[in-house]
């Protein structure tokens, strides 16, 4: 069910490639919109019964680029973050941190970028052991 946004461009952004931020409710996890990576301001709301089901829903995809977990119970938030199969799991935040690696699990991404791990993506390690007299 379309809850907000939809067809058309955001006001003031008539030129260029923009879409309105859009939110869908009553989404089931087997729907295409829940199973495909959407790179745009589109969100879905999927209900769950308990924390274990929420984690199961989050991991039931071939993708794993990023996830966002919000909550007040630090132990629960960390449990969820450790359990989600994604390259980045933001806790109570959605900002980018250029000193941390960014990249996905499963069929998301092609390695890591940013931070030390990002630099290492462009390096080849070579061992040359030896001994000279």
C-alpha cells in the first residue's frame, strides 16, 4: 500500500532525475519490493512478531549491503546488529563514516571501500621469503 510519496518529482526539483521519497506499508517479505535493492528514497514497512522473526526477515534476501537498527535497549540493538548479514549495520544513525569500510555481503557490492579495508582492496600482498649469506 502506498502510504506516502509516489509518482512525480519533489517540489523544487523539476529538473534532473529525482523521485519523491516514497513509503509502502503492508509489505510482505516475499514481495519484489522487499527482495530487490532499491537505490532511491523508497522505504517499506514489514511487520514482525518478535526479534527473532525480524532478524529472519532481514536476512531472507540475496543482498546484504546495509542495515539500520534503531532502539533504546542497547543489548537488543547489538544482538540484532550482530545477527544481520550485511556489510554495514548502523545503530541509531544513518550517517556515513569515511574511516570505516563500506561494502556488502552476499550479492551486494564488489568488496570494501573507505577506511583501511578500502585501501587494501587496491593492494596485492606478496610474500618474498629468502635468505642471503
